[in-house]
C-alpha cells in the first residue's frame, strides 16, 4: 500500500481497487489491468492514484527547490 504521508496529502487522490497483470492474454500479455468500475468483482488489492492537483504539486516542488542550498 502506498504511504499517503506526504507533505500535502490533498495533492494526490487515490482509490482502492483491484489491479492485476494480464499474463495469459493473446493481445494483452503484460498489460496492467485496473478495475476502477468494479466489474470483475475481485477484491481491492491496491491504491491507485486517480487525480493530481498539478498546480499544488508544482507549488510544493518550487518551494522545495527554493530551500536547497
């Protein structure tokens, strides 16, 4: 599970959902399949980032750079 203890936890939004790697498909072998709509009925096994507040992220990044020596 992803640690959400970042400086500003509202920067990234997560959902808990099922994620699998398709290993047997003829056309999708190796594809990461994320069930955001719950259609497979499989239990959630991962936290997936679904939204990033880019303005806040860049502001945090810029402020961090300003503090470098």
